[in-house]
């Protein structure tokens, strides 16, 4: 059984680490790992492979940066050749980045079954490139592996058949659980600037900030509002801010990068962190301010208060059950919510159903169980066959 797994951007790497580990447990599974090259900097890519012990990709498509159209088209063209050569029985794609959609489009055009891990999440905001990637990937996928109940409901509403939907839990939390102890012991190197205790003392309260979404950083007015709020917050609690390459270029373009070195000394900007470095800081933080998707989930799993500077979330369970508060793109609200956390500790939350570290085991078990039953079938018979194996929209416990 040949499983072709495609990754491209930073959050993908975290999600496939436990999946690939799990695949190793099945001798009948042959795994082929393809890296599209969407993320290519050491800090955005290789560092994650090293720390999470992800095997070196068999193939790197080396597409690099570009407009979304160019990136998508290039990945498809290069992946077509790989699929022709490898003839996988299923293609696994994770998350919602451009590489995810490109892989799904290529597989469906070539007649290969698709498994989408982290299916069904919806922000209902079609201005987000990730939302378009999610909707389209889910429309094409044969196996839809879902992290939270809202995902099942969204997929059913969009007309996806219930026998294709598997509620399995969250592979991001599998990775977190496997790495947390190691992360807590993981040394933070000098080049983060964190060893300068006069700036940040990790034994005292601090906040951790990540911002990189186009909606937050591409509009200078929004970026200024959020940045000014963070400067205010930093007067009360020091902030550590690992800066994504996109964010750095936007801060430079609107003159905030220089100002950051001067008047906002309480905001310590550092390079993009590796997985273990970031998890280490996240687990100790008093609060996290973010516009990331995955960080909303990780803070919920860690019980750390999370203030999300977005109007919507595709991960509503982090708000209804977890530690997440949506503050919108509103500086005053952000400052108010920080005060609430500093005053009473913030939301406590609980761990969502099936976020127990076993999602990847459930996913691989499902694939290994279903795929052999399809091998005797032509592609035309594939969908009938899936319906025939008796796996209904289900919680895979
Ligand atoms: C992508 C994902 C986003 C995810 C994020 C995590 C899409 C649509 N978005 O956004 O969902 O949360 O990754 O980081 O796929 N760059 C570098 N080095 C790199 C990679 C990128 O400098 O290794 C710079 C380039 O200037 C590039 C820019 O960052 O143009 C943006 O990269 P891109 O992959 O297009 O999207 P992200 O903003 O990283």
C-alpha cells in the first residue's frame, strides 16, 4: 500500500510528524514524502524536520515563493510527474495551505484517492486564502478526517456524504503531546535574545505574540492599530514576538520595524522559532496573542489563555471549550482582554473530545483498513466501494 504524503508549509510539518510515525508501524505501508518547497528557509522548514524527526522528503519540488496562482500551478505541474512515477494508492494532504489544495487538485485530476487531515474547519470568511483552500480540498477528498464536531457539521451541510467523514481528533495535539516534555527541557539559545534577563525573565510573567495573516499584517492601518495596542500591553507585561518573514517585511514597509527598536522596548522581536522553542515558550507564557490557527488549538491543549486578533475562527471549539477569546482586529478590546487575563488568570477551558494524542493512530488505522478493499476496484468503482465498507460518519475511537 503506497501512501504519498504532501507537505509544504510550516504547520504541515508538525501535523505529518505523528502521522508518518504511525505509518511506520504498518509493514504493509510504503510511505512517500513530498515537500513542495513552499516554505524553504531553515527556520521555516528544515529546523522542523530535525526537531520532529521527520524523515528527509523523498522528493522536494522546490517551488519556493511566488504569487498564489504561480505557486499552485507550479506545484501541480511538478507533482503530476511524481504521481505518474509513484502511482500512490492514496494521497494524504494536511491543513489548509496552498500546497494542500495544489496536491488535492493534482490527485483528483489524475484519479488518485485523497485523504484530507483537518477537514471541515470553516471560518466562513472567504477573504482568507486558507478558507478557499479548505472548501476546495474538502470538496475533492475521499477521506475527511475531522478534528472537532463543527467540522462534521460543516461537511454535511456542504453535502459531503457521511460515510466519508471520520471524527478522529487532532494530529497537531498528537505532536504536542509527544514533544511537550522535550520542549520544556529544550534550551533556548542566546540568539533569541532571551538570555538577556534584563529584557525578559522567563520565570516571571510574559506574553507570546505571533502575527502573520494577510488580514492582520497586509493592511497598514490594521497593523498599526494592533502594533500600538501591543506597545501598550508591553508596558505592563513583556512580550516575546517571533517574527514571520511576511510580517517583518510589512513592519518594515510601514516604518514600524524601526519604531519597534526604540519606543517599544517591551516587545522583544526574535527570529521565527523552531517547534520546540515555541512550544517551550508557549507552555510557560502567561498569555498568547495570535492570529494563527494552530496556536489557538495548542494554547487550548496547554490551558494557556489565548487572545486571537481575528474576527472569526475556523476552530470554534477553542472558544466554546478551550482558552481562546476572539478579540477581533480591535486594539482597545485586545488591551481590555489582556487586563482581564492579568487580573483573574483568563479562561481555564477544558480539553476537547478526542484531543488525546491518538488521532494519527485512528487515521492510519482507517486508511489501512479501507484501502485494501478498494484496490480491486477501478477508479469508477472507488466511491461505491467506499460507501460499501460500512464506515458511516463516525467517531473513530
Ligand atoms: C502560509 C500559509 C498559512 C500558514 C503559514 C505558516 C497559505 C495560503 N498560507 O502562509 O496558512 O499559517 O504559511 O507560516 O498557504 N517566506 C520566506 N521564507 C520561507 C517562506 C516564505 O521568506 O521559507 C516569505 C516569502 O517572502 C513569501 C512570504 O514569506 O512570499 C509568504 O509565504 P507564503 O508561503 O506565501 O505564505 P505564508 O504567509 O507563510
